[in-house]
């Protein structure tokens, strides 16, 4: 039986994706797991795999199309299968009744091209085709889309077309009404100064939207602690002495494991606030924030608390490589319940991170530094690392966050417990 390949949801707030290109054509054989297309989310360009084996019978969307999540992209089935009874929305066309009082239109003999149910039209008033992002930018810049030449498929206007058109137009004088009771508002840029307008990538747009949402709707609070890193660094050295170069464990792997184990006793931190309830996740899936070109991605280690340290190291190494190559898979970025943001490699004393909705908390990691410490009343040199947890005050309180850091600190300072 024929099945649809759909636009997957690749993130908490993803609403649509771009079909970058088809890697298979109609008539090609497709095996389960074969890459059939490239799609672009707010976060990255991803390879879309088929979940079914068969023959690619029909492509329902053109390259460059902006497609809502869940909408059908293609049909895969048996080579000789009749798909005339299928509609792009994923429903089966019912047979015409034997007799009706009024004449009915005959069912079409073949599947007509149509937009998926629920898809937003990209037709702009005046007959101009434009992507949703281009329409939004045009409104913000005051650009008439009818004057913009589109470079997308079928002449569709893209965001870069709007930005380029706006930059090419002469600046208009800014009319600011005078308010006698207020000080004059300074212009956003020095008069006559040179500026460069940089259009936001989809990833940067997503980061801006999510972080603004987080800081304006989530009541953050912060708790900081300091950890003696000498035991963890010594254990890592012992472990890596036994491993080949491409399997070595990083400090971040130890941190991720400790963060997950500590969460077992603090379910309100492995949770999401949802109106009149707190949703506590049974699985502990710790995400690691990764710097990529143009922004930030969070790759997720599933069931982190039960995964071995070697598995965490291998999985994170592979996911980080895919993220930086722009080839992450949907599974790499889904289902996170808690995030670790580690800037320890940048000589950072400490910092606070913004919670990644809908998570209830995020852990910010600073650099491990050699500093003066007092040991048994004597001044000595120790290796210390500051960590700060940002938490949603609707889901948890300061005392719980502080106890979590105590547990995390105990695990990092007795790191053999991470191997048990």
C-alpha cells in the first residue's frame, strides 16, 4: 500500500520547512533509510530519509517550496500501484455514489497537483509569489513585492531578493512626529554613516525568536557553584590513556553524564512548565549546545543517565561533526529535556545561559582554571570550574536548584561514580 513521505517536525517551535532539493526522481527504487531529499529547517539543512521501501511514485512539492510540518512531500508504493484515489492531504478519495439527486463531478483520473491541507499560500496580493519569510521582511522594510524580481522556483520571491531590492533603493527621509513632552528620539544609526545590512539566516531567526520568547515569558533565576576539577581531569587522563585517538573522552562528556545522573533526584529540573501543571519527563535526554556557522544548535544524547561514558562520547562526537557540517539528522536535535552550554574552551570564568524552551533549566559551564585555594588551612593552587544553572521559577525554586548543583558537584569531584 502506498505511503506518504511528510515534512518532519525537527524542533519544538518548527512550523514549516523548505524543500531544498530532491535526491530521487519518480520511478526510482527507494529502500527504507534511503535519503530522498534535502530539507531546511530553522536550524540546519537535513537529509530526509524514507521510512518505507518501494518505488517513488509521485513528487508532491517542487524544490524551493515552503512546506508546513506534517504536509505530504511524496508518495512511495509498489511500481504498478494505482494512486489515483489518494489526495495530497493524505486522504482516500471516496467512490462516487451510485445515484444522487444532483449531478456530481467525476473523480479525477490522476492525482492533481495541490497545496497540502493547512498550507499557507505563498501568493501575494497582486499575483506575486513569495515565501512567508520574504513577505514578513517586505512588510518590515516597506517593500512592494510587485517591484521585486524573484529568483526562486517559478519566480518565487525569496528573503534575499527582498533584502537586495531594499539595499538598492535610495534612502527616504524619516518623518518623526514631534512630541513636546518627550526628548527627541535619536536615529538608530549616525546620520550619513556607512552600514551593512545582513539578512538573518533561518537559524538566526529561530534563535532570535526562541531567546526573546524565553527571556520575556520565562522567569529565570540563577545559582552558581564552584567545582574542584582535579579529580575529573585525572580520571579523564587515565581513561584516554587506554583509548585510541578517535575515541577519547572529553571533559564535556563527563559533565553531560554528571548532569544527567544528578537530574534523577530532581525531576522538576528535567521538566517543562505547562500552564497549570509541570510535565516531568521520564527520560533524561541531555542536549549539548554546539557553535555552528551562523548560530547555535543543541544536539541531544538520548537516555543520558543510563548511557555509558564511551557511548556518550561517541554519540556526541558524531552529532557535533554532523551539526558543524550542516548535515544533522532529525533525531540529533529532538526530545531534549535539559541542556548543557559549555564555554570552557574559550577561557571564560563563568556566564549565565538563557533557558531553551520548553526546558525548565540549562547548565552553563565556565573554564577550569588554576586558582589560589585553601586546603586544610594552607594556601595552595587548585583547579576550579564555575557552573551556573538557569532555572524556570514557575517549575522549581532556588533551594532545589542549589541541591541539584550540590549533587552535580559531588559527582564531578568523585568522578568514579560516573563509571558505575
